[in-house]
């Protein structure tokens, strides 16, 4: 029995609970239907608590303990070993370069597509139009107060503003080439781990051709990787309970019925854009790239999309993304390369959301942006989304970079948008974050499936041979 199958069998069955092919296990049904039920029940309980002055804190803490922390516990080791295993198995530098180049082109193209869609929709539908100037000024003052009194966001937004777009990019480059991989891991910065893992993986592939001992290291890393995936499957079993707690917390905080006027329209435009991108544009890109049934693939990816929805974090979802992607039909090799990098770099949902939000805020203050500023929005929202970490509200923070760039490009400095305007959309950010994070993760999954032909998995026979060969060596 090959090593991986043995580990799967040890974990309690050769079939994966998320697998949709063949007969569904009780775990499969529990995760799928339990999550749907948790969502409905969570909304109902949350709305009741909201109406009766209940507190969200206990629910948020429970969701954090049950789902988010266990996922975060495995995410950094998983990024490290999955990228090393992926790069080592791809082997040849030219194939690696091809996959890397194609991934970056895919990330950029789909993000620019998402931004352009967002900027077009918000310009056509004009959700911020018609607000009386004095009402806008009052609401802006409220928003500024809400933002400056938010202890977690205010300092991040201020440092983002001070850093600017070029500073943010320098910061990203510094993370990709880290000075200390252990510090990157301890600080939860996946880009640094990916940079380190790319180097080690490429070096290990070369060493495997020369030194038999290196093959032991490669097989050990593959073994740790498989073991971590078993742990991920255990954690996914908790998804319905964790989802229930997190949804109750979100709805208790925000309520469902309080969105009206321009903010409700703004939410509608973001949601419409995300739906068009997720259900039409990305499947179209996949179809044009040779994926036969993109919606069936989407259905098979539902565990990852659901986890992204409830956690609002691409990074926390990554363990589930890696597992689901392969179960849904992408190759392990493409998945191990495209998804970890995509979780921090490829953010279609965030890019679209930032474009809509910035244009909306200008509209709200009575400023219609021209074509030149819209182009600035599309470019900087793409760059800002690349710079956003895969954590909740990261897009809200990097939005300051887009606002700063548009302000600089305005002919009349008096029209510049104050950063406090972000406070206007603060209250509804979590709900939109849930949606955009699902789209971010969906973009990574489409990328892995689309690029699978560039990095197909070896047929099982070959893999066994390689393992046996390595063991014999
Ligand atoms: N929460 C998003 C993610 O993790 C990032 C964002 O805030 O837009 O993908």
C-alpha cells in the first residue's frame, strides 16, 4: 500500500469526507448539510440576539476556538510543506518557471477583469448618487468617528496611509525574500514562507538527483504533508459548528434589516459584481481554458467556499482549499503551487470590492470620477488587493492606497476624499468580506484547475515506483 493511502486508511477510511464522487459518507453529508443548516440557524439566532440586545462576543470566541484557530494552527506548516512538496515534484526549473509565469498571468488577468467589472457596475448603477451634501457631511463625520474609535483598524489604516503604494510594494518584496523564515512563520506571514519553500523545494529537487539522502527528506516532507491533510479533514468536521457560531456573531453585531439607502445600494452593487464574477466570468475563463464543467467543479469546491464565507480569511481557509481542490479534480502539483500563493496574492473579490467601494465613496461625497481616475482605480485596486493579506478586513485597510492614488490624480485637490470616509462602509464590511473571501478562494481553485495541464500528477504507478526507488536507494 503506498504511503499516502496507508495514512488515509489509518485516518479512518480511504474515502475522504469531502469527496462528492461515489457514495457520500455520513461525514460528507454532515459537513455539507450541517453547514447549510448552520447558516440558516445562525442567521435566525443572530437576528434574534441583535433585536434583543444580545452580545456577539461569546459566539465569536467560540467560532474562533472551534474553527479559526485549528485552521490557523495547521496553515503555516501546511504552506511550508505543500509548496516544498509541490516544487520538488514538479522538478524541472523550466516547468516550474512555466507554471509560475502562467499563475502570475492568471492572477493578474482575473483581478484586472474583476476590478474593471466592479468599476463599470458602480459607475453605471451609481449607488452613491443623490445624497444631499449636508447629509453626506454629517454621515462623513459619523464615519470618521467610527473609524478613529475602532482600535484594530485605525492604526492599520494610518500606517497604510503613511506607507503609500510604493512602500506597500517594498514591504511585499521584503516578505517574499525574508531574512528569517522562522520569524515569518511565527508572525504568520505566508509570503515569506512561500519564498523560503520555493528555494528549498527547487534545491531539494536538484539534490534528489544527486544524493540518495535527499530523497529521504523529500519523502519525509510528503509524509508530513499527508499527515497535515488528515488533520485538516478532522478540522473540517467541525465546520458546521464553527460556522454556526461565526454567523451568529456576525448577524448579532450587524443585524439584517438596518441597511437602507445608498449603503444598501452599495452592498447590492458589490454583491452583484461578485456574483457575476464568480458565476459567469471565472467559469467562462475556466471553460475557455479547457475545463469542461466549471459549475460542477464549483459545486465540488463547496467546502472551501463555505469555509471562506464563514471565516472571511483566505489564509485560514487554505488547508481546506488544498484538500478540496484535489478532490474536485485539480492536480496536487498545480494545487500546491497555485493555491498557497493565490491565498495571499490572487484576490479577485477584494480587487472588485475595493474598486466599487472607492468609486462609491467619491460618488457619496458628490464627486463623479472621470475615465482617467477610473483607470487609476482599476490599476491601484489590483495592486492593493495583491498587497492585502488573506485575513478579515485586509481589503478595507489596503483601500487607503487606492484612495490616496485617486486623490493624487485629481486635478482639483479640494475634491480629495478624506480617509475617514472609509468609516461610512465599516459597519457592513464583515458581510461583504464573507462574500469577497469566497470569491478570492474560488479564483485560486479555478487557477489550480485551469493550470493542471501544466503540472499534471504522475500516474499512481509512477509515484509508487519513485517511492520504491527512493526507499531502495
Ligand atoms: N478577507 C479577505 C481574504 O482573506 C481579504 C479582504 O479583506 O478582502 O481573502
